[in-house]
C-alpha cells in the first residue's frame, strides 16, 4: 500500500464485480454495482495508472450492470470479462473477444434434460452467460435459491464435472454456483497479463470468491518479481480461503467502497 500511495500513477487497481463492487443477490441478472461504487471509482481512476474490473461475467454485461459507460473520470476504465477472454475499453466502448465456444453451446443444449434426469431441475436454475451478439462462453448453475444450497451444490458438483469434461470444459466453483467454461483463462492469467501490459509498479486486487484465488496467486507471483501488491477480500463467511490469504478484509461491497474512497482521499 505504501508503494501504491508513493507512486499512484504506476499503480493498477483491479477489482472483481459480483460480491466486490456489487452485492450478491439471489438472481444474478438483478445484480447491480453498489450505489457509491461508480462515483468512488470516478474519483480514484484519474489518480492511478489504471482501474480494471476482472469478472467471470461477459464484459458487456458487467459494463451494463455496473453502469460504467460514459462516466466522467472512467474514460480509461477496462473491463476484462469471461475471466479475461473478453475486453471492454471505455475509450472505444467496444467489446473484443473470441466467438462462441462449441463445448458451451453443446452444454447449453444438453443441460435442461441433464438436470431433469438428475431430479435437480425443480430446485436449481441455469444462468447462461453469453456474448451479447450471439452464442456463449460459459454456463452457470446456481443453487442459492434451493432449500439447502450447500447440499445441492455438492450433489451437482460430480455430475456437472463429468458433463463439462465430456465437452472439453472445466468447472469453476463459486458462491453457490458451478460454472462450466473453457479452460485456459482465469483471473490470475488476466491480471498478470494486464499488469505487465501497463508496466505497473504496484497492484491492488480485490475479490470475494474462489475464482479470485487465481488472482491472489498472480499478485503473490508479482511480489516475488519485485512488484508490490495488496490483496483485499470483500468479506464473506462463504469463502474462508480468500479471507485467510488476504492482507485486508473489508465488509463486502460496502467495505470495498469505503476502502476505495479512503484511497481516493489519500491521493487527492
């Protein structure tokens, strides 16, 4: 943190979206950024080298749900969606990334009948994460609204892992969710690549879920290379592993906004 404060114009602030900038809600399509998140980021972003949002959501969806487009102060914001497979830049307002993954399309078609055969369809629901123009890059099965979310998650973990492997996908577990997606990209790869692209001399990463562990790994690897880093957990009793490894634990998106506001104040 001292390095970040000493040379803010060489610092990258990287943040997850759901659970970090946006409160976790029962229906993922209703997730929206904390009301103070965008105003705080618009104060902080001009004072550091870059602010980047790294999320498992499609980049365009995160931009809409975050309300990031066209905001003064966020002219250079970058959103890396689908764990870095997609990129949205505020400068262009465009999303760039690969096309549909055939394995994901096959799973999307097969999943309703698959869950029906497991007897799970009544108690779960499927969120298809897709690139806006067409097709998809991931499918997520949520259990948060079931009678016993943890038991439902564990019951589905094995069968969904087999289904994913059948179609060349991996399973990314999260907070009451199992996401089936292509291998090869994660938040750690995305973060390390972005930090090197920007030539950053310090990095702060904030996240809340198991998918953020890869980004924590990346920050620790950057530290070993001489790039100071701060790990922040947007606190949750659902993901103890993240809190145990964090330098700072804040009280969810509200606490994250307070931390970012304090950082912006210190740099003003």
